[in-house]
C-alpha cells in the first residue's frame, strides 16, 4: 500500500492560510505525505471519512503537569487520554525535583530515567518535558540534560523561594529538597539564566530551540497580601485568592525577570500563564524596553474562559489565580492584537480528595491547579470565533507557535514531512461541559456547566487514531519527544 491512511473530505486549517483548504490528507510511516483534493484512496490501507470537519494540526499543549498530584505513571495514562479527547497530540509537561512529582531531590541524571520509565508505554499522545533547575548542581547539569535527555526548555518558579505552593509559607528548603545553605532566590534565577545561555553558546546549532520559561509572581507581595486578606475576612473563595495574589505581583516579577534576561544576555524568554491587564502591560513594556530579548507570552484557556465569579467553585484555584472579568477581557484584547504567542491548558489533575481541605470551602487550604487540556481546542474555537479570531490564528496559537519555540519542528502543522497529528473538529455542535464526561481522573472542573459550540470528534497521533467519534480507542502508543525534532 502506498498510504497507511487517507483522511478524506476535510477542511484543513493552517497557521499561514486564513481560509481552510478542502482536501484529503495522505499518511505513510506516521508522516503526512500529501495534502490535496481528490487523493486516490485505492492504495490506502485505511480510509477515514472526515465528514467535512475542520482538520486542525494536533494541539501542542506546552504547559501541563503530569504527576504533580498523582503517580506519574497513572497520570501518563489518564491525563493523556484527556489530551486526546481535546485534540492535544503533544503534551509538554513540567517536571522538577522536590516535593510532589517523584518526591525526591538529587541530580537529574538519576531523576530523569525514572521519569521516562514511568511514562514509557502509558501515554496516548506524544510527550516531552520542561525541567526546573532547583539547585546549583542542576545548573551545572544543563548542558548534559540537553544532550543526554533531549530537554531544551527550562523553568523558574519565581515565588518558590519564600512562599508555599498553595498560598502559605512553608519550609522552602524542605519543600524544594535543595541542599542546606542554598537559596532559591533572585540570585539563583540569575545563575540559571547564565547557565542556560552558556549551554546555548556550547550548542549553537540548537540555540534557537533552547529557552527559559518563568512563572512570574512575587513571593513577598503574595505573602503580605495573603495575610491581609485572611485577617480582613472581606472576601471568600476565588475572589479572596485573587486578592491574595494581586496582579501587580505578576507585573513586578515580569519586570525583574526581564531585566535579568537583559543582564545575562539570555534572549529566549517565555512568560508563562499571564492572567491580568497589569501582567500584560508589564510584558509589553518589557518587550519595548528590551527589544533584543525574544519574549514569548502565554495565556491559559482557563484564564480566557472563566473568571472568579463564573468558575464552578474553589475547584478553580490555580496559580496565578483566576481573575475578575475585566482581566479576562484584557487578555482577549491583547490576544486579538497579536500580543499572545500561544494558549495552553496548565493541566494539573488534582482529585477531589486531595484538592479540597478542611473546611472544604476554605480556598486557602485547597490545593492549586486543575485540569483542562480536554477543553483547550474546543474552547478556543468556541470563544475565539465568537470574537472574530481566525481559524488560522487558532492553529498558530495552539500548535504551530509552541511547536516552533520548543523545538518540535516535526509538529504543529498539517503539511508534508510533518507528523500526522490531526484533530478533527465539528464547529457546529453545542454541548455542555460535565466533569463526569472527561477522560481525566479529576472529578470536578471549574468549567462545569459551560456551553461550548465546537467539539473534537477524532484525534490522530502520527496517523494512528486515538479518538474516534469522541471516544478513546486502542492502546497507548505515545512516544517521548527527544528534542529538537525535525520534519522529514
């Protein structure tokens, strides 16, 4: 057979073409080999009728957290199923030493083999990892991590030095499992940047694919405001959490991170999950101030769809917090203006028994994070098209842009030579989000009851169908993505 599969009768969405192309897609050896109308299917082992649906490039969800609250091997199965359900074909998940994840410290040379072993044979979609250098020794490991593990992206959590993951200060050295006498602070962030830039200079052929991402919140501001909000008792729920981690905390952290990038001459900086008008204002000011820094700006589907009043309960607690509606509208304004580079889920499955504390309605004792990868593409098509966002822009924001930034050059578009990662979307179906319908192990969702007007019907990973008619099928065949990858 000339082709392993031909998907017929679809409208192919590309990041570089404002109008979908009526075409068929021919696949062989896991790659797209032809995109054209009227492909001869007589030499195809399988033929799939696309039924006139939109064919989006498989989503590259560049911000997930497999294994943060559940064993990594379990999340690799269930949360990758949620990925496939939402048209996500490549998950880039954050991983680090310390509490949560594998609950161990030490070098990444000992840590990463355990990570890869936990995921091997379990994932329904392809996957990669961002790593966080938590200690001085990790900085020394960066060149080897790139070469040995195929990891080209790194992360700094700017608030971890003196603020707890869920809102309260804790013993940070114990939480982070870093050596006694070391600090996770601005000086460490500077040295991480210098270490990454040194690696870029060591590997000039990969330099464009090596980047640093930053979770931008300021620990000192949040610690002070958390105390003020709790003592005042004026707010509750997600509104209280928003006030305890105010938007100017994001803006200040963005400013500090940007100046450090300038100081260390590290050009590839990703500003993660920006949530507010003030965060975007700071990000755009820093872009203008340091034009030589190649900034990328990320927002999440959660912060684009939900606000502190529309989210379903304190299950919507996340870092940085959901914001009031005016911040949601500010994010959309910037996105439509072209100031946002990609949209992600920040998917972190936290089961009910772990998420909620005692008392259950106290947002400050609840865990941070929730799932959402299964709603990413449908949510963008629903809300984006309503606001005049073109399908080409949605393809760029969900697939092409993150793929190019993070060294997944075999992903991100429906074109010959690229992996046959495809999501077929029906843009004319209205459905209501119910947590019980999700493939994720999370029993609740802040999007409960939201009405979406587009749905992923079929998902293909390297030409293998993992979602058919909205239902998962087959066994997990996802592969680890040793970066950078290349189109053939």
